[in-house]
C-alpha cells in the first residue's frame, strides 16, 4: 500500500494532469490511495473569494468567474466532449459554491471559509479521477469529508482519530481490495455536518493520516522540485538536494519556515515508521529525498530558510525596570490571545525582543502591548535561519547587510537582517 500526494503545482494545468497516469502506471499492481490538492493557486483564489463574499463585496462575482473559467479551461482541454459526465459534477459543484457566496446567513468567518475552500480539491479530484479512468486505470473517487472526521475548529480542525480510523478502514479498504485506486482530496475534512479544513498546505498531513491508518509501506509526495532542497530555489540558485533526512530534522526545518512538508505530517508517519519520499513528478524515476528515522545524513549540508516580511519588536517596561517573569507572563499571554507566533525571541535587562510575521493580527497585538509597555519596532526585515551552519554560509547570507539580532545554538544560527 502506497499513499501518493499530488500538490497544486503538479496539477496546475491540462499538461500536468496528462502526466499523472504515466507516473501511476509505474506502480501497477500496488495498492494506491492518491490524495490531490487544489489546482495551482486555486486555494488562494478561493480564500480571496471567501473574504470578498463574507464582506458582501461586489468583487466576489469576478473572483468566482475566474475560478470557474480556470477549471473549465483545464477540463475542456482534457474532455472536449461537452456531454462528458464530468460536466454534471462541475455544474453541481459550481452551483453549490455559488449558493455559498450568495447566502444571506451570517456565519462565523472561519466556518464560512471552510465551506468555500473545499471546492478547489473537489474540482481537481473530479477532473483527475475521470482522466485516470479514461486512461484505463481502475479508480474510485471518494469524498474525504466523509472519511476524515474532525472537531469544529474551523480552518485548523483536529482529527478524531478513532472515528477517522473506522471510516477509512470500513470504506477505503474494500475499494482497494476490489482493485481500485482511491482518489480523494487533501486538506479538507468534515465534522459530520459541515466541511472543515486542516490548515493551509494540509494535503501532506492528509496523506499521513491515510498512511497511518492503512499501515502504508510509504508515502510519496510528488513535487515540482527534485526532492527536499537545502534552500528555497526562489531565493538561491545553487540549491543542493538532501538525499536523506530524519523525521526530526524535517520537523525542525518546517518549524523555521521550510515549506516543503507540512509539519503535522511527520508525527503519524514517525509513530509507525512509515518512510516519506519527496519526488519530482517531472523525473519520476529519480530517487528524490527520503525522510525516515536515520539521522546520519542530517548534518552533511547546511540548510537555509528565509522568512520575509518580518517585524522585530523590542518591548520594555514603562519605568525602565528589569524585564522580569511577571512582564513575560503578560507579554506571552497577549501573544497567545492574539495568536501571533513568535519566530525568535531574546531578552536583555530592560527589553524583550521578538521577531514575528507582519500580519493583521500583529497590528492589534501591538496596540494592546502599547497599553502596558514601551515599544520600538522595525519592519520589512528578513529572518534567516541556517541549520548545520558554518562560517562560510553565515558570511554568504549576511555579508554587507545589517544584522539587527543574531542567535546561535550548536546546530542553528538565526539572524534578523535589514
Ligand atoms: N490546496 C491547499 C492549499 O493550497 C492544501 C494543499 O495544497 O496542501 O493550502
Ligand atoms: Mg498547495
């Protein structure tokens, strides 16, 4: 049993979809569950649609039309016959989505958002399932909202493992036994009444949930990069592929902002020692990167992670007293209440410095903090993290730039750079 995940980039246009049967046919005879993301940047588009429709903004009509046209374009390239069954599903899905954006009901925003975003994955999996079927592969489309059961923490729903395990075992296993490969959606889930979602980029986590419950032999995440790279190719030309990394190292990298694997993915795999492979859908025969228990290769190559749009805030008490535990208690309380994540922190006698992403929530938090503390802040900064650093890579990344704050441990150096 193998669990595959195809991300947005691997299904972003008709040509990418045409590539998938070739990859799957290399695994003929294996039991497969195929988890698919929304096509290209569809989730971003649906997010914009949710925001616009929630605020009853007129822009929602154009946003909706663009999403529809994009999918229609891909579908028509793959299924020129207008009478194809796919279009019945299309009509139904778009009618449902349209219903949601024209509803007068007032929902909580996070709940409303979770009713809109699933259409990305619902559409992509319908297209792919029909395409695989026409390519002669035996497949079964399944609605993951009936398989992965969560609580009602909309936008970051918690999995009910017992209920999910029962559903997946009862419904997915028989399909596999009948020789069907199962095609289902990443990222979304259900709470029995409504759609929920597992958090952005959550499809990797979806594959790990299936792998854990079905005791899969491995998970393969198909990407547009040759594997797990030591840096984001958007920022660096000379990236190096990491051939093997440990589960813990991949969690560390994700913590510092590496985008390749969703951090929640690792635990369900680690608990059952299921290997995770990251492979390129452009070169399916190349070995890719293996994430497993072995830590022997972790320190071979320095990895760099750049987080942009960072803010460095220095917080001090109004009476210049030392920053003591009671201040920190108050400060952390406010960060937690406003759900602002601290990317790096450091304290001195009279000030406590925090580096964080620049978000709308942060603005509200800053106003709150200013009621009790003196604040100084700098924005438009970069937070650069180097794992397994050496002096050469530090110089390369910080040379000629102003470093506002630096922190080193044995394996990690972090710098806030102007
Ligand atoms: N489509 C979702 C997103 O873009 C989930 C995923 O791609 O993993 O966040
Ligand atoms: Mg995606």
